[in-house]
């Protein structure tokens, strides 16, 4: 049996596909819209924690009562970076 020559498109000279060509249709380069939505959701979540008093700094390692998240720093944009430390009873 003779080997069939492959064209650049991933098809043999008989027109059958080899299964090696991959489609990139519908894929975005850097996440695009999904990354923007995730960043907006994160910002909304953190600002809500701060507004409700659930995120606070822990002076001397003791988290104030009512706080579930500790503010451990700020990012480049000045938004607080939070870490969950305990769960709320209600």
C-alpha cells in the first residue's frame, strides 16, 4: 500500500483529513471578555466586604469581631487584598 502525500491543510491527496489540524475558531487570545468580567466581580465582592465591615485589618494578629476577612495589603490599583480567616455564624 502506498503512502499518501499530505497537503498543507492537513488533508491527504485523496481529500480525507488526518485529524492533526486544529481549529482555533471561537477562541480569544487573552481571555478577553471573561477576564474583564472576573475582575469586575472580584472588585465588587471585595468592595462589598469592606462596605459591610466584614473585611478589616488585624492589628496584633487579632481579627476584630464581626470580620470574616483580613485585609492583608493593596494591589496596584489601590484595592484591598483580602484573605478569609473565619466564617460568619449568620
